[in-house]
C-alpha cells in the first residue's frame, strides 16, 4: 500500500506510529507529497478531491482518507491487540480521545498556516489566539481527565495525543505546554522513548 505523506504532518505521524506499533511499516510505501494549502498536489487530488495528506492507496486501487479512516484500516489488518477496542464503553472513550488529539492537531496546523504561510499583512491575531486557545484548553482537559485513558500501552487515543504533542514540540518549541501539566509531561516522556515514536520523527 502507498501513503501520500509529508514528514511534518502530525496526521501522517499518527498513521506511522500505529504502523510501527503493529509491524506494518514495511508494507507501506511512502510517497512524497508536494502539497500545500494553496496549491494541492494534483496526483493526490486525482483520487482525493480534498488534496489532503495522508491519503492511502491500497493494492487494489482503493483510496482511503483521512487519517482516522487510514488508522481504522491499518488497525483492521493486523493480528495483534486492537488499538481501538471493538466494542463497549472503552471503544468510545478511546475514539473521543483520538478526536481530542485530532482537534489539537487541526488547531495547531491551522495556526501554523496562518503564521508561517499567510502574508503578514493579512494575518489576524484573534484568530490565531483562538486556535491556540483550543490547543491549551485541550491539553488542560487531558491533564485533568484523560491521563488514565492514555495509559502505559498504546491505544489509538494515546497514539494521536503523542502525534499532537510531537507536532507542538516540532512547530511550537516555545509553547512550554508542560507547565502545570506534570502528569501529561511524564506520560509523554515515556511515550517519546518508544521506537514507533522515534522512527516517525520529522527530520
Ligand atoms: C507543517 O509543515 O507544519 C505541516 C506540513 C504538512 C501538514 C501539516 C503541517
């Protein structure tokens, strides 16, 4: 299977962490996308009109997007413990934690586009503050109520939160998100040592 990707994308990283955790990485051919928000990669647009990465193309030509769908697919093709429980309350708990991680990534990537790509004269600080407000509120909620769900062994929620925190480290090195979030900082230190996290690190 082929994965249209950019090493900087936290949504791609989430898929790659999963793939490494379940021995699927060797089965994935990484395809360098030449995508950006104003000029999407036409090779991706041909099968995914949103032009977004990650986009996955299976051997039979089936196209999968977005990262949640790709991760659900990857989780369906290995014989190990499922990263999203198949049923019960725990399933929805882990899916909600995944959505929270995706929300952090959405807000942080949106703000990155605003501050790094949009011409300075068009940038709107209240909008940027709003995006980073969401990031901070989500991190506060994780510290207050999600540490147990993050757990010691990876699940789809914890993988997504790790990818989100990895992106904050990469693009927002001055954010100091660990302040007053000691539990999350401890958890992330442990997760950061996992081979899957190291192997998927952006250059
Ligand atoms: C980035 O460079 O920050 C980035 C690249 C691709 C997708 C999302 C973010």
